[in-house]
C-alpha cells in the first residue's frame, strides 16, 4: 500500500514534468525545409547539417545592398564544411527586389561575385510569408524566441543542428566581430 502511495505522486509529477519540459529537441529545425535555388532547382536545407548557417533576406535595390560585399568576403573566409550563407531575395520592403530570378542571379554575380547559395525569391513577412521564415520568426516553431524581420538584410544565425541561435539587425554588417566570433566558436 505504501509503495502505491509513493508511486502515484512520482508518476503524476513525472507526467506533468515532461509536459513542462520545453527543450529545443522537440522543435523544428532549418533542416526540415526544402526550398528552390535561384535556378528553380530543389534545395534541401538538410544538406546543411553540421554547418553553421547565416540566413539573410536580400534585395538588389536597397541601401544595404552593398552588404553583399561583406557577405561574399565572409563566405570566402569561412565558407566550406563548417559555415555557409544562404540568401533569400524578397520584395517585401519598398519593392526593392523587383527582378526575376535570372535578373537577381546576374546582378549578384556581376556586381558582387556572389558564390554562396542564393535561393528563389520568397516573401519573408505578411500573409504570404514563406514557411521557413515563419519558423525563423516564431518562438512556438523555433523554440528560441519571436523575431521580426523589419527590413532587407536581416540575418539569422543557425547552429550546426539547424537551431536558431539569434537574429542580427539589418544595420549590423555581416563581418561584424560578434558574427565572426560566433562562426569561430
């Protein structure tokens, strides 16, 4: 009888404790998503497992567009088996990415020599927000916190397991010391 009296509270506490436990292990990751690259070919983000990733929404006609230079520098310095950048063109802010995928690709290569992965144009906010950006901006999905993409060149730092580490504002350059320290850690 005493064993049953002890076992019941332990069982109840265990049950409720498990429900309250909110670890990132039960949330989605970047690796759950499939997108299309700038050429319209499927790109499975699961291929990035084991790499730190900087996800950036980009635009060709923005005052921050010169950040492509720093993004390419960062990619040349650290890109490879342990780090990559994935850019998502978006026309959400000031209609600053009006081009087609072919025009965007040409612009990136011709003006900035971009060699990091650039994906097809998506929406990063609003009713037509892409599922990936819903994940990046919603705590219930990413397990970390809510984030608001306020302009072009907003950055998300993702760890090797596909988990959101933090977001970085538009005005912070891709080569900022805090980002380099994160990559090197």
